[in-house]
């Protein structure tokens, strides 16, 4: 009776509001931008790794140019994984995770959106910075393009795989190291095809790049289910 | 008490099966070792080193078999919620890691005389190494989560993720290896193998399998007792001593 | 098995390592079992003791 118009009003309000997933993405990006400077920190860490490597292998320009793609990939792998342990932990601490678990929006989609936000904040800056760091390692322009393209295609898979580890370790106080131990073996295929697409002279660009894209798509399709299942079981 | 029903039945089953599998293991390994060390001929190419294969191939087989057991246990935990499944899974992980370690060390010991180095980034060795790392990750995950039920479900999820990944890793490592080194290395135990070498290999493989089954049952029994102990000490800490629970035989 | 063969040391080392690993697994599991049994008996005895004191 009097409830009906109220319900309609609420319906209208819901329709004008943002969809929950978009709201979550905007919230994550906002948090990432305001607190901690996650964007700059990831890139600085990436730069640190690139800077340290020549001290380890020597300043030989030819050698650096040869292993440059591998250095960039290892650095991107570590920079992605090391920031991931907080992916769900902050939400678990402030209670948002319980809201995710109770919400009507599928948890799998929430995981995908969280990963997208995280990738936009950490993965994309790494991809954008990689040509500059590649120049420092003496890569040719063609190689620069290949490294950047392979990182663009491959880092989402790393973030998604890492999300499984983040979900598994969400209830642990010091999950960062365990996350890396769990996920690094699983990221071997991405690393292999990423580095091959980035700089292998024998095999060419196309085959490994396409396989890399396939790995990323498979990760998009499969890992959200694993991560969501882990989040559901981590609570009780 | 309902939880106890299955483990108690299982413990009774273990008591019956244990002598059988233990006896089988002893017999098979004794015969297998005799055949492998004294009867099987030395290879015309590899000489005596070929005898390492009788350890290496069975351990490699166990490394994969144990992961298969853990995957089925993980499905049992997640889908059927069987109380024994997570016990089986937890008990299998260290055994699988041990067999994988054995596979790696024997492979390395075979590689030194045959390839000239202790370690070759050969496709098979490398995939087994990654499998070893996954085992270690699983064990680490078991150790850091205190509540056994929660740990079981999380480890089960990770085990399944690993099970999906292992074939991909195998494929990509093979691809990577052919990319960097044309396949010229000698492969251990190809399909063409003389019967005098096949028999000891098969017997050793079956012996390793029964050895795993025996150890797995023992480790599962330990795990059941450990959970019982955990529950009892928690009850004791609460101050209540429910005699009904305590009086039941520990085995 | 020809002990004088050039690489027999590696074979012996492999079998020795296998023996050590398998023995460690067996002994570890059995030792674990014994210690668990002992703890269970101890806790049962304590419970019986408390029960006697109460009745």
C-alpha cells in the first residue's frame, strides 16, 4: 500500500546509483591514489631492481642488452607479487570483506574488479615505465616495444595468480613471504612466455605473445573462482 | 562424536591393512633391489650409472602419484567434505615432497657422470623442481594456519590450483627447453627398454607405491591422533574432563 | 653390480641417499606415533585422576 511507492523510489535510487562493481573500482583507485602512494612505490621498487642488477652482472652493455628483457620481467614479477599481500587484507580488517561475502554481487566478479584496480595501480605504471628502464639497459627500439607489449599482456595474469595467493593468506598476519612462495612456482609459464615474447631472437614475437595472451585469458577465466573460494573459506 | 565415527573405523582398517602393505613393501623392495643391483645388466652406453634409474624413475612416478592422491583428497575435502580427506591430504604432502626430493637428488647424481654437471636445466628436471616448490608451498600453508579445518580447505584450493597449473608448467618448460637447447640430451628410460631392465624398474615402482601407501596410512593415523590430542587438551584446558571421550581407546 | 666401474660411487651415493630419505620417513612417522600415543595416555590418565577426585 504505502510501501509500494517507497519501493519504487528505492528502485529508482538504485538505478541512478553506480553499479556496485564500478563503485568498488572507483573506491579502490581512490584509496590507492590517496594512501601510501602505491603507484609511485611500485615503480620505484621496479627502478631499484633494474638499478641493482647491473651491479650484480657487471656493466657490460652488450650483456645487459641481451638479458635486459629478462631483468625487466623478473623485476615486474617481484614488484607485482610483493605488493599483493594487502589486496584483500585491508578489506578483511575494516570489514568490507564481510560485506563482499554477503553482497548479491558474485564474489568472483568482485575479485576480478579488485584485481583490475590493483593492476591499474601497480601493473600499468610498471608497463608504462618499462620502455624508459629498457633504454637504461641498452635495449633496441624494437626490443623496447616487444618488452612493453609482453608486459602489458602478461602482468594481468601475474596479478590474478597473485590474487589467489592473497586470498589464501588473507587471515595471516605475515602472509607476504608465503604468498611469494606459493605463487612464484605457478607463475613460471607466464615468465617463460613473457620473456620469450620480450626478447628471444630465435622464436620470434608472435607465438609466445599469443600463448602469453592465452595464459592471461585463462587466468581471467579461472583464478577468480579459486580466489573467491579461498576468501569464502578463510573467514570461518 | 559423529566426526569420530569415520576415523575410528579407519583406524581399525589400518590395523588390518598395515601388516599386509608393510610386508608387500619389504618383499617388493628386497626383490627389486636385488634385481636392480645384481641381476640387471649394465648399460652399454651408461655403464653402471644406469642403476640409478631404478630409483630415479620410481621416485619421479611417486612425485606425480602423490600429487594425484592429494588432488583427489582435495576434491574430497571441498566437494564431499569427507573428514578423512583432509587428513589424507595433510599426511601425503611431506611424503610427496620427500619422493620429489629423492627424484631430484638421484637425477643430479645421474647427471654428474652422464652430463658432466650436477645440475642441468633439463626440461624434466626443471618441471620436477617446480613441482617440489609447489609441495613446499603446500607444506608451508599447512604449517601457518592453525585451525586444521580451515587449513584443510585452503590447502585443498591451492592443491587444485596447482593441479591445473602443473600440466601448463610442464608444457611451458618443455617449450622453453627446446627453445634454448636442441633436444640432444640422452633421455632416461625411453620406451625401448630391454626386459632385463624393465622388470626391476616395474618391481621397484610397485614397491615404492606400496611404500607410500604404508607410510601414508601411518601418517594419517598420526594425524588423527594429533587431532584427537588437540581436542582433548583443549577440553582439559577448559577444565572439563569428559570421561566418555577420554575413555575410548586411543587407537 | 661392478664396484670397480668408473662411476659406481655415484650409484652407491644414490642408493645411500634413497635409503636415508626412506629411513627418515619411516622413523619419523613411527617416532611421531609413539610420542602422540604417550601424550594421549598422559592426558587420559590426568582426566581419570580428576574424575576420581571428583567422585
